[in-house]
């Protein structure tokens, strides 16, 4: 974890980004909590879009989703996301109205966990608890780094309303930090969902956009591009 922070600090220096180690924190949540909160967010993965595009539609279909095969499969996977204090502010009231007690308790416990950790953080990464060593390794290296890059970019106002570009930019930064920019194409091929492929497709777009640009000027070039979509 400290290593990720060090990497992010070096990267920020290289790219002329603002960096403050106090921006970064994380919370462990259950896989059920992760999947239900992603379902109730604006996540555009088709597996969730099936149950509604608007959050209100997804709330109406919440029990269908909870009892579905999709849900049972999704909660086998480890993952993470970023929760912002701003969007979390009304969350407890939002879930308090849910009729299904089981779902409500899962989500109220999620609120307790966030409340305990968020403190002065504006945004916090959440990671799914696991006893499996390989998953833990992936969470504390790969996934946490991805989520913290989201936080770093948002704190630097480098994001758009278009999730595809946000994920693409995070993926580009992540793979450039790992010196794996030449492997984006093969990672794209490996993804078995269109949603997953989008991350790499757009990372390739950013890689090519700044290919011959000096490090300190890369972010300006990216900012100009993002302006077209904000
Ligand atoms: Zn992401």
C-alpha cells in the first residue's frame, strides 16, 4: 500500500499533478455490499443496465436482482470502487426506505463501515473482504492502485461525465506506472465483456494521444481532450 502511494507520488511529480498522501484511504466491505452498491450506482456495465438505467428503476428491480443468478455470480468476484463523501451523504436515508430487511441490513452495515473510516477524506476506496490470498494480493496491488488513481485524477479535476474516458484514463495511468503500456492490446483481447474491453480501448486512445508529448505536457494535452466531453 505504501508502495502504491510512493508510485503515485512519483507519477504526480513526473506529470505535474497535485499530490497529497492524505487524500488516500480504504475500507473493507463485503462482496454483497460491493455488488449491491455498484448496482445502485450509475455503473454502465450491461449486467446492471438490464435491471434499469436510472437508479429509480434499479431500486424497483432490486429484489429481482438480489434473487438473480447474476447477483450470485457477481458476489463471487472481488472488486473495489470509490465512494465520495458528497454522494454518500444521503445514502443511509436512501437505503432506510428499502422494504427487504435483508438487503437493508447489508447496506446499513455498509454505511457503518464507511462512516467509521471516511473521517476527513473526500473520497475513499472500498475493497471486498476475502480470505483467499491471491485475491488479497490482487486487491492490495491491482485494484487499490486503480481506485486510488481515480481519486488522484478527481482531485486534479481530470475527469469527465463519460465513464469510458474516466476508466480509460485511469487504466492508461495505471499501466504506464507499471511500464505495461505495450500490453494494452493483449489485455483488451483477454477481457470477455464489452464493458471490460472499454477500459483498455480508451487507455489505448490516451496512450496514442500523448505518445510523442513530453511528460510535463501530457496532462495539458489530456485536459484539452477531456474538455470536449465535460
Ligand atoms: Zn475504475
